[in-house]
C-alpha cells in the first residue's frame, strides 16, 4: 500500500510506527518484525470482528518500504486513557465502563483463536532471565489452568479502548488476543495498571471481581504467570518489579 | 558391573526406561513375601544409615529447612515405615477364610509415578520407594528441580540396597532433568500417581487420566480452648511450627485462643519461649514479604524467623523461634490467614469456643479443605470436642498434639498410620482421606468360592400328637410350667360346640384361671385381633391357647405379638424378604409375657408349627402376611379328637392343601434333607388317608389321624423350605374370586407342576443350593416314594400327575377355574392385577422356576379354560 502525504504519525514504538491516514489507521512494522506476526495480528482482528465485538475493521495487509503494514478503519473518537486524563473527576465512571466492556468481551468465544495456555507456556519457556526451577514452578501452575474458551484481549488497558464519536466503545490492538481463562486476562490488566499505579490497579481489581462475582484470589493466582509473560517483552524498566511477582511457591 | 542406565532427559528416553521397568516389575511381581520383606528391610536400613548426609544435602541444595529436623524426617521415613509395615502381607494370598471360601490376593499395581516436593525431598523419596518395594511396584520419581540432586541421592541409596538384597534392576528410577513435559508424560505412562505437590501438580495428576493419590495444601488452624493446658499447648505449637522451619504441610498456620485470660497467658508463654510478636508497623512489612499477590513468596519458604524478618526489613533477635502476627481477619485478603510454609504464625482472639470454631472453619475453607485441624483442650470437655469433630472438614483432627509431628502419624498417636503423603479426601480433591500407605498401592483380588446357604430347621419346642394327647399336654401347664392365667382364642362354632370347654375343664382341674375370646371369624381381621388383644391385656395371661383352624391360630399369633410388643407396626412386620435371615426388619423376642400353644381342629394349614400369620385390615382392605420365626408357637397339640367332626368340604379343601404344601416344600429351592423327610411322609399320608377321611369322616379315625399328622408334617416342611408359585397364584384366586384356599391350590396344582418341571425354563430360582433346573426329577422322586412306578422320570411324572388328578376328582375339586363358577368376564378383568400381585407374593421367591409375569398369566388362562396340558419349556 502507499500512505498519503496527509498521514499523521500517532505513535512510534520499537519495531512499528502508527499513522492516521485519512479514514485509515496504518501500523507500519519494520523489516525485523516477522511477517507471520503481522498476518497473525490481522487474522486475530478479523476473527474478533466476526465475533461481533466492536473493533476497527481490518482493511489491508501489504508491504510498505520493505516492512509489512496493517491498515484498519480509523474509528473517530478518543481513547479511554485520554478521556480519564482529561476528566479525572469521572475516573470511576470510566473504570466501570472499562470493566463492563472487558466482561462483555469475555462472554464471546472464537474457537480458532490461539490458546492462552499455549501462548503463556511458550513465553515462559523462552524466558532466559528465569532459572529452570522458577520456570518449572510457573509451568506447573499454568498446567493447572482449566481449559476455558473466553475471548481474552491479552493487553486490555484504557489506551486500547476508543470512545467513539458515536458514543460507542471500540477495542483495538488485538495482537495478543487468545481464547482462555478470563481471570488470567483480568490478571494481565491488573498488572498493566500496577506497572503505572498500584492504587488504580487495586480499584480495577475490586470492581472487576465484584462485577464478575469472582474471588480476588482466583485472579491473583495468575499474576505470577502474566508477570512472567510480560517479562518476555524485555522492557528493562519493569524487570525488577515483574521479577518480584514471579518468584512465588506453590503450596505443598 | 552393568552399564549405568541412560539419563532420562527426553520423552523417548522416558518411554524406553518405562519399557525396561515394566519388564523388571513383571519379574518383581513374582517375588515371595519373604524375598520382598528382605528387600524392604535392607532398603530401610540403608536409608536410615544415610539419614544425616541426606539431610545435609537437602538443606544445602534447597536452601530450606533445618538439618537436624530433616534427620528426624529421614529417620522416621525409614524406621517408622519399616516398623509399621514389616509384618504386613502384601504378596499373594493375604487373607484366606476357608470356612467362607473367601480369599484376598494382593497384586502390585505396576509402575508408580512419584512426584516429590522440595519441602520434604529426601524423606518423601525414602517413604515412597519403601512402600513401593513392599508392594512389589516399580517407582519412577519426578523430583522438583530445586531438590533434584538430594531426591535422586535418596532414591539411589534405597535402590542400591534393594538391588543388593535381590531386587530386580530398574525397579527404582528417576527423571534426572525434570520438566513439565516429562512429568506429564510420566503421569500418562504410569499405572498410578503418588503426587505430592501444589495444586497445579495435583490437578495435573488428576487430569492425567490415571488413578492418583494426590495431596493438597493445608492451612491448619489450631484452637487453644480456655480449658487447655496453655503451657503444653503453646510449647507444642512452637515445637511443631519450628520443625524444619515450618515446612510440613500439616503445620499450624494460625492459632485462635478462646478468651482474654487464656490469650494473655498464651501470649506470655509464646514470648517467654522466644517467639516474637510483630508490632503494628512491622506487621505490614512482614505481610508484604511473606505473601505476593496471594501466593507464598518462594524466598521465605523454609527459612528461619530471623531470615524472614530480615527480608521484610524487621529487626528481631537472631534466635527468634516464630514470628507471630496478632491479626483479626480470617479473609484471604489477610496475608497471615494463608499457608505460609515457614515459622510465621497468625494469632487470633476468640470471644468463645464457637467463635474460635468459626475462625477455624473459615481458615480451612479458604486454604486447607480436607487437610488437618488441631485443638488444645481439657479432654473432659467432650461436648466441645464433639462439636469440633463435627464441624471441621479436615481428614485429620488432632487433639493436644503438635500438628506437624501429629499429622504424619505414629509419633503422638500410635494407631494413626505413619506417612509422608496425607490424603485430603474429596474436600481436597483426593481419592483417599487417610494417611497413604502400602494398601493404596495394591490391587486386591477377591477369590470367592461358591458356598451353600446356611439353613436351619425350626419347629415348636414341643409337638404333642396321638389321639387323646391334649389333656396330657395341657397337664404340663400346671405340673411343669406352673402357669396361672390362661387365655383361649377360638371361634364361635368351637366355643359353642364345647371344644373349648374341654380345655377349660382341664384348666379348672389344675386351678389355672382362664378367659376366652371366641369371636374369631374366617379370614380374621386386625379389628377382631385388637378386640381380643384388649381383652387379653386386661386379663394378663401367662399362657395363650389358640384353638381352631388357620384363622383362629393366625389370629392368636397376631394377638400374642400385639400383647407382647404393642409398639410393632404391621407395615414393618409384613415387609417382603428375599432371605428370611437377611430381612431388613428384626422381630422382637416373643414369649416374655406368655407361652403360646396352638391346637388345630382341622388338618390343613399346619399353622400350629409355622411362622406365618395373615391378617386383614378391614378398614383399608390391606392383607398383612406376617412371617417370622418369632411367631412360631411354642407348643403344638395335634389331637385328632379335636378334628373328628370336620365337615366333608373342609376335609377335602384342607386335605389337598396339605398335599400342595408338601409338594411345594419338596421342590422349593430352599428344601433340605430335613424338610424332604417330613414332606415325603406327609404327601404319602395324604394319598393313603384323604380318600377315606373324605368318604368316611369320623368313622375312620385312623384316616383322620393320618391326615392330622400329614398336615402338621407338611407344615414343618414349608415352615422351613417355604412354598412356591402354586401358592402365589392360589392366594390371588382366593383374594379376587373367593375360591377356598385349598381348592384354589388343587385346581392349578398339576399345571404348575408341569411348569416347574420344564427342563429348559426361562429362568431358574436363585439360591446357591439350587444348581440347575431339576424339579422334574424331584417330583419323580416324590412320586416313587408315594408308590408310582415307571420306566423313567417322564413316565413317573405323568403317572404322578394322573394320581393327583384322581385324588382331586375323588374329593370333588373342580377341574378348571371356570368350573368353580367364576365368570369369564370377571376373571379376565382381574387377570393382570392377579398376575402382578401373585408375582409379588412372598411365596414366589422359593419356586424352582423364576416366573415371568407373562407365563403366570398363561398359567391362569390355561387353568381357567382347562386347556390341554403342555410342556411350558422355553422354546
């Protein structure tokens, strides 16, 4: 595809640049990004769209400047994260919308999405910063995860939620989507909040557990797993924090 | 020396090792108890010798626990396990009861997959290897990566000693490089899983599809009641909680103390013995250090109190025994409420015992379902102890016992089996709820030989017979038994015609006061029995005489039962049974108030010697057939002087009834040599005496006497061998169409005999004595005894049927049900009900052929229309 001159750079991270290009959003990856990852993200998005979850439609996957790019709809609106930042007084209201949206997503199934358990196992196995014993403990804990099939976003945080100009909520960035255990997905969200601010994380967990009618320890049970998987993103800043969550013993 | 076995570091290597182990185990399975016990001994000795180096290795490798305590665990795992199971039979026949033909044969299960935790690596390895050796199983160990070296060392020591003592090679194996993949593969390929580990591991074990003995987490709460010996309680808890730095899963996680006074005393004692009470500011630091997001921080597991305090940033004396947090919440959001696997203890104050129990219940529910709970109390407080036992959903409930040492058994209680794998029951998702031992690693085969049912022969203690015996028999009431008050039960006819007068005269002569109830009607009702019983209760007899036919004797038995045991319910007493010796309802003992005498005045029912009585509730129409040897009269007086004036019809009907009794008892699946003898003699006497008794009545007293004795003997036969289908069918003909009982029996008798005689019945009756269908041979045997001859059983059987038909004809029995005057429409309308009720009749069960309802219906129809005889073979 070709991007127009009117394109506006929205964000630039590691191996990708995100542009708004008219009514399209284009994620352009550099050549280091495996092609299969790009197609997988597009495939995830297509699958999610088919479930009926509101998300930007995938429009095109093609080469751009030696790398690959995904073009999706540009949903007119603002991210929930920005809404909260602009209007902190109503943080509670936004949190409620956010949790309700996540619970709504968990009600959907998509039988061909990859399995959450497999994804976590792969990520833990690839972690060189953990010794074999700790990996073994984590894998053992993960092995006890029951086979569930809820659609899990895998990176559900307010920057990935768009409050559309039409007043509806849209969820974007489905690169980490899986089917699996909804509590583990909530654990990931809790972790993402906690990386920034423990207080917001606790508010999230209180609300999520109350709305989902789930004991907190069921969500917490997966925190060491999601912390380990987050470690595999190799973000140096968080490493010490994440490591402190990983090294827990299973009861014997 | 043989080459060392290849290291297991891949699924292929594991599969190959399991294949070798299967061969070794097949050989091991042939070992005798003696060989196995020698191996068990040598292995236990070797493990015990190595207890100190193994303990040192474990602490060094895992960085957890206390060497000296691990020495105790290794010592325990070898010595206590050996001592407990040294004499246990685990090979081949372990139980042999020749009298009952019951044998139990122990066989190994095969390959045991053993998952071993970091907390007790060497001792658990020793324990699991030893119980596998004792049971001739092979064991393959998946150690925890953090403790793999010492776990494998322990297993190697046991293996080497076992092999030296003659054990096949490769019976004990291990995975050198444990991974989740290998552990899962191991669990799939083994025959049973002995898993010890966290919930993840236990889940994996149970989802592997192989039977698993897994254990779960504990969260042992301890309660110190205000009646407890506080010093003993506190020091027991310290002893237990500090043991191996709190890593035994049964270790106390919290202590709840009842009342302020006890709380204060306990706190002082804890402090005096070197425990540290965390100050409020320190509490939070320790909370954060011990539990991360609801899980135990791996860094504090098995560490000393001092080290944990240091990790938390809290200054405590180096020698601190336990860190105690005084907390109030039992909710999982309170870190101290969790299992901590370290010398950190939560302490709660309860306002009373019930409050303390509520704490304990919650703590168990949130983290230790099925594991262990502990109570310190004065053991005179049985009420509280009962409450505690009832409330705790834990498989071990320890009283005044340090729970680490107490839970594993045999240290503080010597009946509780020693074990390092503690079952947590269904509450903990386990298949066992007790301490795991060798018995859980055996397949026990039961060899059960066919045995015949025990039988008995029961009759009244005295049966008087011979003409004129009644006064002689009654004399015993006065001269021998010293009876004072006698109650006579009879019917109006006998009363008015002076039969009872003869008894009363005799009683007067002996000075025995008496009263008489003379209102028994045919087919006696419950209401009638109640009236009689009221009179009886007012009179308070020490002796009851029932005089009459079946009705008076049955009614007398029922009145006797109500008089002796007014609390008994007819609903209970009339419940059907398969085997009278196994019936659900137990009859009370009779004869405590009155001695029961039966005097028959007709020769038919045999009720004077049977345990049966039938009574009808006239309000509801329900017929209660009551059967139990409790109802057996204590004395029967068969005096033909009482029977001389029977009318002709009664002679006929009761006479053919006697023949049916004798024939059915003879072919019953419960017949015995004893019942056979009386049955044969009874039927022979019927053939010889009934025609004349019928024709000549009182003018042939010999024939009358022959029939009287025949009736009584047939009664004895069916009192013990029971009856059969003929009676079931006849009962319903009586109930639905009012055909007199004896006549109903006789009309269908030869058809039922043909039906029973079939050599290929649809189904035969179930009783161990009844080996194969052979009713025809039995009938032929009876026929020959009655004088029938012929070239084979078939001919004899046919001639016997003809003889019976002739007898029936002689005494005026109609040939068909229709001939009796039963309307066809009425008969057909009731046919289905009659069939089902006859099928359900108590008599059906003893029949040699187990009837189908469709067949019974055909029998009814054949007998109604008088259809041509047929074979009734299942063709």
